[in-house]
């Protein structure tokens, strides 16, 4: 990782601080606890959140952005963005923060882009919502941003509609749209899961370069342990709405650190088929109710 | 290769309008073998399965199952021998039919009696408790649904199972359970598998041989051992292998 960025994150105040975050859904059949007491701080780094479906990883990202749908309720002892308290902030101020300072890339560009507007217009709009700029300037910036996400003919792609672009290109457009406002924190919720492996790596490379260049904080939400391990600096392993453990990403693959690992993390790693360690039968995961106690 | 492969495909070509999605593809699978097809989206791997299963009738070339050259429209005997499991257990089960209905339908179509016992057996083989028999798909988890889909395929006692990304919609822990189940069933029943997947590790775990496809062509056929030894011959197969190992930061 970039050394200067690391020093900065230790000296400066953290970008994001969460303490005892809880997300509850009040349903007719009772309260569903999606996130139960999650705490972490985010500096200018790549933080991975891994877990299986239902572990609360996506809800954590949404809670930070105030995007939890009704009847969800977010509570926390502390939720701050650069020292500003997000819990007491009114909806208007939260909305201003969203997209401008903290933004989010979703999993599938097919469902996140407006199908009846050109992709370029949508990027330009994202810029003009947050910055005072003429249509002309917004267009220029959008073209430059498309180039930054390595789209070869920005002027041509600008005029295309979402159905005319491939999945990989659509995801680059999404990233361009999220980064054009120059946020401090980018939350990427499974940004490459809908893509082929080779395209996936290109997108990660773009994200990685932009995060390093701009010194952003990245929260990378994924179910893919291999990917998180190779891409992130730190990893939170979530299960049932709780953090089972937080560890440096490099330690996930480190055999000598196995003894220190949480059994759930080991279980997740063990049930993946591995090219180098073929076995007749895959290990299955035994879940211990005590983990959620 | 044995004289009578379970599946033999020769010079298979499929076009959708102007796009030629499978080009001169040939391969054969021995009885009891597990054969993998890997490739990225648009490589034609799912189309091959749809041709084999008779879902796609617009193709040219030769498809022979257990020595018999297959016509475009398959007969009932074919469907008793060859069954398919689809990727998405949320989409492949009828939402208004119970597990019992889903498993009874193929038996009724083929006029097989003794449905009661066969359904109970198929369910126990895939590890579904008998109490699930009258549940609807929405009352089941993703892994349980995929078990129902596998039970539906097995209830006719086929010899060949076509698996189209059977675990890619599932969590890794559930994937392990379903893959273990498929392995055990293959050994028990001497089934022949074709497994289509984008996950090289899954294919290496499940299959003895595999075919890498790109743009509708078979790029390279290799053994799982070659894959594990990281020694494919072609650039594309190597590239796919490198990409599957995760992100690498340069410098």
C-alpha cells in the first residue's frame, strides 16, 4: 500500500468512525437484527467487509449512507464522518453529504443506471448536483472522468445508452459517476460480482489507482474471500450481523497465522475448492450459536 | 477414449441471427466421467448445454448420446437419460408448486408408477428432510432449493447430468455442501457429468478433464492436473488462470 497514505491515516482523524452500529427491521413477526453492534474506523485505506448473504455487510454500507429502507432503524453509539456526527445530522445535510463526500457503487450497472438517458448525461448530472458548473463544463469533466476510468473513446461512449454498453463498461461508467464529485469515501458493494474475471481485474485496477491517487477511503463489500484478500489492506469478517474478527488482509492466506483466526474465518476459507490443495470432499461449515451471543 | 462415449459432440455450430455463438466445437465425454466447460460470459458454454439438453433446436453438427445420434427434437427416452440442473434455484422452480409437485411431474410425464417411494428416495438422497415435501420454494433457502432442483433431475434416474453453474448463486459454505452432494451422487450412481462454470477452482475440484472456451470456440482441452500444475498451453487459458487467482498490485 501507498506509504504516504498510511501515515496520513494514522496522523489525521479517521474519515469514518462507527461504534456499536445496529440496524433493526421491525416486522410484523418481530425484530430482525441485520447488524448487531459493529464498530470500526476507516482511514485512507482499502477496508474489506466479507461475509455470506445475510451477514449484514450490505446493510452496513447502506446505514453509513442513510439508505436503510423502511421499516429499518439505525442506531449507534457513535457514527461520525470526519468528526461530524451523522446521527444527529438532519436529512437535508445527510443528503448533501451523500454522493458528494461519501458515495456508493452498486453491484449491477444494469439496474443502477437510468435506461432512458445517455450514460454521459448521467455522469454530468452527478457533477452538477454537487458543484456549480455550466452544462459545458460538466460535459468536459465527464469526458475527462470517462478517460480516467479507461474508456477509450469517451466522446462516443458519452452518447450511448446503458443498454448499448457491456457490463464492464457499465461498471466503469458507474465508477466515473461516483467519483466525479470527488468523494472522500467510496463504498463499493460487490462492484465486480456481475463481471467476468478478466474484466473484474481491470475494474479493480481502476478502483485501486483512483483510491491511491486521491487518497480516498474505500469500503469494499464482497463475498469473495480470495478477492478481498488480494485487494484490501484490512478485512472485517462478518457473520449474522456481527464482526467475527478484523485482520490484515495478508493474514487471511498466512498459514502460520491460522491459530489466531476465528473459526468462522477458517470455516469460510476451508469450504472453498483450492487448485493447490485438492481434496476429495470439501469441508462444510459448522456454525456455532455462541458466535452470535 | 472408449468406443462408445457417453456424449460425443462433433463440429457443433450454433448461430443466433448474425452472431455465430458456437463454432466447430468437438469433444467427447466417457461414461462415468466428469467433464468441465469453462469460459467467460458470451463464450458459448451455456449454449452448448442447451443444445445437449434439447432446449436449443437450432444447431448443426453431430450430437450423440450413448452412441445414438440425436435428432433436433428429442424423444422421451432421451429425457430419461439426460437431465439438467440450472444455475439459479430461485428461477428454476415453479413458485406455486410444492416440492412434491415438482418431483411428481417428471414421473407423471414418463408414466412411471411408484411415485410415492421414488419421491421420498430422491429427497433423502439429496439430504432434504421428509418434512419439506409439501413446502413451497419460498419456504426454502437457496441451498435447499438447489437440492430440490437436483432431486428433480435425479428422480428419473438419468445417467447423464448437465450442470449449468449449479453453485454460482450460492454462498461458499452452501456451495461446498452442494458440490459434496454432487460428488457423492456421481460415485454412487456412476453418473456422467458436464459441469459448466466460470470458477476454475470448482471445475478442477469436480472434473477430471475440462475445456476452455472463448468466443464460441474450444480453446484448449486439458486435465484437471494440468490446470492445478498451472501449465495450460494456450495464452487465453493461462490468462484466465491468472485472473482467477485474484488481484495483483503492480509495483
